[in-house]
C-alpha cells in the first residue's frame, strides 16, 4: 500500500470508509481521532458476498469499491457469534437482525444457560491497484436474558462485554469504545497506518 493511492500531503491522514451505517462510522471516527486520522464516510452501496469469513466479505466489497471510486477505501464487516448456536448468526448477523431482530435471537436462546458470545469486526483497506491489508477485533461477553438500554445499534441491547455488568446499549459511547470489537480493529489499523504512511 505504501504511498500508492494517496498522493497529496493533505490526504495522508484521511481514510474513506465505505458504509451506510452511521453508528459504525461514528465508532470508527472516535477510534481514529486520537491518532490524528480523519475518516470520511463514503455512503455507497456495496456487494455483500455470502461467506462465513468476515474478512473475505470485507475484502471483496473493498476491492469492488476501490475500483469503482478509484481511491483507497476501507470496508468493515462484523457479526455476533453465539456459542450455544454454534457461531450463528456470525456473518449473517445483519440479515438476522433485519428479519427476527433482537427479540428473535432471545427467543432462539430461550432459557439456555450457556450464553457466551463474541462480536468480531474485520477491516479491509484496499487500493485501486488491488493491494490490501486486513485487521480484526473481537470482544467476548454474554447475552443478557432481556433487552436493556437504548444506545447504539443492532444487538447492542443484549450484549454484555466480559468484565462489565451492563449491555453496550446501556453503557453509551465511552463504554462501547472501551470494549468493542470495532474499536480494537480500528486501533490496530491506526497503529499500522501511522507507522506506514508518515
Ligand atoms: P454488516 O457488517 O453490515 O454485515 O452488519 C453486521 C451486523 O452485525 C449488524 O447489522 C448488527 O446486527 C451486528 N453487529 C455488528 N457489530 C455490532 C455492534 O457493534 N453492535 C451491535 N450489533 C452489531
């Protein structure tokens, strides 16, 4: 990726993030801010291939967007992996959220006592010439028995990160950033990015 796509000095601390999810964008922005990296939202539809690998899904969409927009772009794909459901919904989380939602997942879990789950976020940064780099972040925790809290998005109201006593949706931005898979992945990206590009 070295200096390939970003040519002007002012571009060196700017990344284009292809997403239509404002929550993801805000979380990414908060993670990159302390590193002096500006992230811009490229709200363009992307192809989401069917795969169990979040990395593969993110890379495919990033390669497509990098070519389409002729610039280096960042794509994130994420999901919730529930142990008692053998990793479901995993890479199908957005579909499951849109169809059965938080309530449906809680019903699937029923009175299950083993409630361990993790969130994972995979990032792919791809240049128009096709070179790519990937990062990922994971947060382990448990699923609550009831939905709690109104902040955040997706399955935030039922996920309690390990070491905490409230859901992501109860905790708010600072709490989420302390634990989240996305914050971890974006911090890894930032450390690589500032080391490589500056
Ligand atoms: P995608 O990455 O756009 O395919 O969507 C990932 C889906 O996983 C979202 O629609 C949410 O349902 C779920 N998800 C991923 N990350 C989070 C998170 O930080 N909080 C809550 N739900 C999440």
